[in-house]
């Protein structure tokens, strides 16, 4: 069974969805550890309660990004993971770190990339007046919130939506697509070809989830 290490910075609801999927026998991976860059991340308690090794490495105690990333990589590599999963890990990663995990570093982002990389995605989607918004799971490249797309989920932006209402509806979708993407990785159904993700033939039209509200 493939081994994963999950990186978080806060609440950890995506991490929790992965733990739940694994417990339900729907995600054939061994969650070897959860690591946070914040000592007070709520998700650390959730992971520990689930019996998963939980560590923190406080980025504030390091002189710079490279030093923190080196310590983080050293901690991750103790577990020899096949995949490193960014689940609300709110740090920009150095190029060296990303290259070290090339093809085995996944992220979830709350927008339909390449639209709205970075922060405040829901507020920016509302400001732009887009009619469709969503989330993306992708392999990580050195460019922030960029890289080969694995799966996306779309929801409609409704009149009267707020940042909070959009965030809540998209989070429901995040909790579906992240376990799905990692299951495909675990089952060797994803390959990277010329910077794009190719899915095994039986999955060809399943990499987009349209919320039932979209008609
Ligand atoms: C999620 O919405 C995730 O997509 C986002 O942070 C939230 C973490 O929530 N990630 C990013 O914005 C990364 N660019 P969680 O801690 O409850 O999983």
C-alpha cells in the first residue's frame, strides 16, 4: 500500500476527509504522518485522536524559507512517503523543496485554476462576477498554485452568494475530489506526460465533478 504524509496549517478538514475515506476502506493508502507548520493547528489534535503520528515544525523558529523547507523535508523523508499531500498548507514552498518531490506532491486549491491562484479566492470570484467557481487538485510545480490538473469540481455562483457561502459549498466538493485524486494516485491510474496528467482510460470522463446544482 502506498504511503502518504499530509501537510496542514490549520483546521484540517481536508485531512479529516482523507482519514475518513481511509477508515471507510475507500482510500487504499497508509497515512504515515501529519505535519503542521503551526503548533496550534487544530488538525494536529484531530490527527492524533485518529491515532496518526502528528508533528509540528514551527516555521517562525527558522531564519528563512530554505532552512524551514530543509527541516520539513527531513521530517517528511523519515516516513519515505510515495506522496506528499498539501491539505490547507499555507506556505509558499521553495523551488528546491518542490523539485525534491516532483511528481509526488499534490495540492488542493479553492478555485478553478488557472483562475484565482493565491489567497481570497472566493472574494475575488465574487468581485469578478464569475458564474462558475470551484476547486482544483493538482500536482505542484514551483509556480504558486500551478501545475498539472488532476480533478476539478465546479459549482454555480448564485445571486446573493457571499464569501462564506461559496467557501462552504466548495469545501463540500473539496472533500469529495481530494480523496478521489489520491485514490487514483494510489491505484496507479495517473501518469504525467509533458506536464499534463493522463488518466487511465476507464476514468476518461470522471475528472470533472459538476455539482448537482449546475443545470
Ligand atoms: C481549503 O479550502 C483549501 O482548499 C485551502 O485552504 C483550506 C484549508 O481548509 N488551500 C489553499 O488555499 C491553498 N492555496 P482545511 O484546513 O479545513 O482543509
